[in-house]
């Protein structure tokens, strides 16, 4: 299987890799308008009164220590504590379909107390504070909950 990286994507579409690599790797841009457009499309195309908001943490094994949020923590994919990143995802499910709509990268406490470590990979200032996984889920619910139709009573 071919690797999925910026170089192979650029090559496949006949593009120079550097502009794409800059955009993906280090260009600053605000992802919030893109997320809001996605939420609007999901609400319009998949929205249903009995929809369900699903929160799911997922871990990614990592061998280094430079990627934002990497630490020795529970990695469900490996079934043990190991070096990994953890993200919390918000999915939307209705009778019309399902999709992911938002995510937050979990930062362990040791990351949030080391400003130099956060600055090196370019972690945005507004996302540097410590938040538990439950707080990240509540943040996504507050931001997106009213925009996606869903059942409030499961009983």
C-alpha cells in the first residue's frame, strides 16, 4: 500500500509538493469556519430529530516525543499504556447516515505546563490549557449541540 503523505498526494494530482506541504504543515489558518460549514452541511443532509451525538476517544501510537500531546497514556488500539496521542471525536448518527463532525486533541498535564514544548510545534495559544477528556466533550457539545438536531430524551 502506498504511503499517504503530502508528497504522494501532490504527485498523484500533478502538483508541486511544497505549497501543499506548507499549507498542511506550518501555515497558520483558522479552521473554525470550515468546521462550521461542515456542521451546517451535516445538519442539512443528515439531520433528523432522533439523531445521536457520539463522543469517542481514540489513541494513535507514536514512537517520538515531538508531536503535540504525545505521552505515555492509555492506548486502546494497543490495549496498554504506551507512547501515543489521544483525540476526542464528535460523531453524528441519524437514520440518514453518520459522519465525524469535530475533534479535539487531548493534551496531558505535562504538556500544558511546559510552554516551550507547546510553542515548538506551533500549538495554538487558545488550545494550550489543560482540559480533561470530559471537558473536551462538553466543549464540543456546547459548540455544536444546538446546531445538530438530536433526541434529548433517550428514555
